[in-house]
């Protein structure tokens, strides 16, 4: 696949910090402007490259993550969320966790075919596949490439259960396939809503769907009988935590029947990118946000320990947990049921395989 270039709009990161694995990196000219968007200008335009992975289902053995198998048709994410914990993964590809992460996207063109091959194997034990375990499977280019939809077509044919987390209204395009999986209790969808503030969303998650569009997606999925919930994530203490009650109330009114949350994570290169972003957009709140994160992670901006990395610990972590629970109950979100089933799984061709040890 040849690299495809699209004119860029606003970006989340303002720079390309050095790759921690590389000894050499490019230093831009002093007058380089990362906001330049015009064709032929110095600003970074999105490029897409073919990913030559030979398998498409990734395995996870982390005890604090509720899934073992995930599928990511894209590596890197044009949504450009400044806080994205997946940014450092781009460094393993020789790219930067900054602008490269959101402007150099690896595309798994063969994902549907590889998925079919893996599900057809007798070694495959039917289980929930998590779609968007790392980067959003409904990022903007999906509208054109339709890789996620083609993977959904395979999963629907096999009736293999899946769970989707996304920030994009584009998920509603695939209601026909999701409805079919819902008939077999084999699908769940979470819309991540970080803020209801349109301007904050614009600078923090520049290419995601606006909050109103995400609520509309919840409404449309719910009306179609597809189990849908809200993920108030990530919560940024001192910046977005006060919005939890309003987000949960709005999501419940739209039809969300489940809710969860996580606290922002800042591994490796994400921390300095996030600090610079705060200094640029919220200099008056920067120290408050960073100090609260340090208080939740033993004096550090991030603690990778299992069981602590998603929520932190200490008084601020407790306050967030309590506020979430009170707001969830007040909104009428019960978080009951929702377990997905593998009973309807079948190999291609219709062979029923519902009994597995």
C-alpha cells in the first residue's frame, strides 16, 4: 500500500519528542509550525503505511484487564488524544510518540483475512475479542478503508463475541452487523466520553467525535437493541473529574445501561507531552493536575503496578471512586448483566461449536 497523504487539521501533540529506543532523531527548524495545515506547508499530513503483521489477534495476560484477546486494525491513531497511553507503542516501530503517533498510521490491510484464518483454526477457543484494545478501530480513516467493518463481517459470520470501545460516532454505521451479534448475546459497545465541554474536547481529543455525537451514538445503538454503555475515561483529576455526574446522567438518558471509568495514565513519553499540553492550554491548572496525579501514584506521575495503574490510590483516588459510584447510582445505571456468550459460535460453513471444555 502506498503512503497516502491527507491534509491535517488540528493535532493533539505539538511536537515529536525523541524516540527512547533511537540514538538519532530529527530536530525541526526553529520556525517549524506544527499547526500549519495547508497543502505543501511544513505541518505533518497524515500518512498511511501497510502493516505486514502475520497475525491479527493479540494476546494479553495482564490480571487487571478483563480480556485476553484483542484486535487492532490500525497502529497509531489519528484521533490525536494527548493523553493516549498507546503513544509509546509507536516507538517500537521507530516512530515518535508525539506527532508521529497521530500522523503516521500503520494499516493492517489483511486484517479480515488473517482474522478468518485464525478463527477457522481448530486451535481457536471461542472467546470475547476486544476491538480497540490499543487504538480506536473507528478512527477517521476507517470511514474510507472499512477494515473494522470487514472484520465485523467475519466475526458476525462466526458469531464470535466481541466488545468495542470507541470515541467515534462512526460505530453506528455498523448497526446492522452489531444487531445480528446482539441476537446471540455476542456484542457490547462502550462509548468513551471524557468531557462534555466542546472546547476542551477540541484541544484534548482533536479528531474524535464531539460529545453530542457520542451521546447520539449511544442513543442509536440502544434503540437498535445493542447493549451499550459509557466509559468515563480517562478521568483527569483537577480538570475533568467534576464532570462525572453530568456525563453519567447524559449517557443514562441516551440509553447507556453500564458504566466504567479509569484515571489518566502517563507512561514513558506521554508524561512530558501531557505536561507541555497543560502548560500550553491550562497553565493555571497544570500544577494542580500534576500534583494530584503524583498524590495518586506515590509521588510519581504514573505507577504501572497492576491493580493501581487504572485508578491510583490515596485520598484523591478514593474521592473519584466514591463520586463515580454515587453518580452512577443516581443516574440509574445498574451495571447488571452484560456477560457475552460464546454459545452461538460456529466455524465458517455453519458447523456449530457450542461445547468447549
